[in-house]
C-alpha cells in the first residue's frame, strides 16, 4: 500500500484526493493503521460523482442523492446511467507526504534521520551495507540542475540508491553516469510473511548480473548464456570493460577505431544479435544504451558486472 500511495502522489501531486472506493482494494486494517499514523487524513465526504463517460450534459460532476442508507450518483439525462454507491465510496482521503516518506523509510529498517534534501527529494537513511537511499516524487527531479550536488553534499562519497515511481531508460543511464543507482518503487517493495509491505534493497554488488568469461569468449546475463558472433562479442567486450571504468561511456570514435565500422551501425547490429539470443528488444536497447553526442554505455551498474580472465 505504501508503494501504491507513493505512485498516486507522484502522478497526482501532493494534494491528490483518494477515494474510499480506491482504498477498498487494501485490507481495512491496513487503511486504519495508516489513518491512526496520520499518513492518511480523512477529508469531508464527497457530495458529487464523476459524469458518465459519454455524457453531453455539460456538468462538471453529477450530484449524489441519498435515500435511506442508499446513495445514487444521478445522471440528469438517463436514469439507467445512475451509479449505486456504497457509503465508503464517498469517503475522501489526503496524504501527509512527510509521514508517508517516514513510513517508507521505517519499512526498510534504514539507519539515520529522514530529511528533505532537494525539491521533492528525501534522504531516507542507509542500508546495513552503507548505501545511502533517497526517494523522489519524480525521476526528473534527480537530474535537475544541482540535484545530485545537493544529494552529495548531504551524504558525501557514499554509494547512492534512488527510488522513484517510474523510470525511463534515458534517465536511468543519466543517473548511473553520476554514480546513482535507480530503482522503481514497485520493484523494491515486497510483501513479508505477514502480508505487510516492506522496502527491500539488495546492494547491486551482492548479485552480479552479467559475467564475461574472456578465455571462453562467453557472456552470461541473469543466468542465460548470450551466443554472439565474433564481431558482436568484441564490441560487447569493449562496452563491458568500459563500464567498470571511471567514465563508463564508450566513445563513438573509439568504437570506429577498434571495429572499423560506423558506431551506430555496429551498435544496431549488436542489439539485433542480443535479440536473436532471446533478449526482448526493449532490454537490448537499454543494455546497449545510447549516450547522445558521445557514444554508448552498458546499461548496468559496475557492481553488477564481473569480468573473468
């Protein structure tokens, strides 16, 4: 529920209004727990309802009428379009952003004090492995001018994990270029044995995803061997070796010097070869990521890569 609430905030803004009908998907005990913690704040009940999808009545909303214990959202044109409502459907809730952030941090057993350190960016604390965790309403906030500088000023040289509700491949690449490992919030919230959602952050260094064995000229990603032609393996090797350097971008000029072909053509062929090995096209594009006006980079964090002699 915490991840869902954060997504609603990210999409609707800090003043988002959440209906009782929307919250009915969660156990009543969980809703009540967040009400007691004042993460959810109950507002005045709704006295209007959204108009019919295809209605041309010109109303912004239709009135809700009560008859005994029953509630009905009335269409002025067609009674058959009336909606029968439950009492809880009319409940409305707002969200206390700071309390929600604190609740998310507490669910992950993070160490340290929660603090807002940039525009809509919060420091949640540290994992046991020493990774600093930040939470942002929008991924764009993390790549805004001065954002990473503000985060670095707050946490120093510690490795950083960033959590957002939605993450594009482009922004993921930009964040990794400046040493920030991004995660979508839905991917890092997991249900415990008691059904309660918890923030679970495994350090990227704990599970290498890509292993390149130079002697065998083989590459394994997430346990699957990638069978690549000789030239494609050579380019992939250049990308992988560059990924663990200070500047992970393999420049176009270097590709053309080493491979003897235009960089955009051979990068396209490498992506096609990865797809032929069984990789989804979107994953191939994010794995061989374009860095505009510079070149290409591997779409993985350095700690997720192992190069074996």
